């Protein structure tokens, strides 16, 4: 768990440093991450997106950078990973596949207000809340599916809900994102 927190902190610092660098407020060239923990910056990933033909060589790097930006509340950066006409579908899935709270948004402007919600972030705003991590990752062409699993249970011993995430890419841009709150999964 400490390693996951450390990796999340490192990724958040990289996103912040990149953001500040683009604003002309970044660190000196002498301040760099150690090679063992160096991650590509969102700016480099966004340049790769623009120059990369289909299929995307590392879709999980794009997904992780998208979540890193959301976790750091850098929503303009995370929007850069979405196609202009991207769609976001969310719902809670209950008993027998029943869907509740279903929503569908199209385009960056409709999606932007919900980027801070659980399922699109791995960290919560609540002190002592869970940190979610990707498990059961499956990559098949331009489709990626994974589960965001919480790292702990609620104080009353009941589990926090995991999320099933399905992503469809167009090149290295996220074309479609489906986030399912698995209410009765555990």
C-alpha cells in the first residue's frame, strides 16, 4: 500500500511539474526524477498521441496519465487524452444487472464536470478513503478493460464498491469510456 501511495505521489508530482513547466514555472534541468521512477510526462504523452497511428502502442500509459491528471485535479490535461467527440457512460450495476443512475455524455465540455467523480479518479476526497488500483487489465486491440479495486474496506468492515472500466481508443485518444459502479460485485 505504501508503494502504491508513493507511486501515486510520484505521478502527481510529475503531472504538476509538467503543468508548471509549461507555464514557465518549472524546475531547473538539474531537478529530474530518478531513472527507475521516471514516467513520461503528460505533455510528452500528448505529443505521442498526435503523432501515433492506430493502434496505440501503450494504451495503459494513456489511461494511467488520464487518471493521474484527474487525481491531481488537472482536468484540462486529462481532457487532452480524450477525442473531441469522446463519450462517457456511467451507471451503477446492481442485482441481476440492473442499471441505476445511468448517464451518457458526449464531447469534452459535457465530460469535464464529472472528471472529479469516483470511477474517474483513483483517490477520494475523504480522509481515510480508499485508494483504487487497476487490476484484471485486459488489452485487445483498441479495447481496454480493467477493474478499479479499493485498497481497503469501510470502517464498518463492508467493502467499498469497485468499478469496471471499459475504454475504446481511436489511435491514442480515448474515444469511449464506460465506468460501471459494481454495487453488488463483492
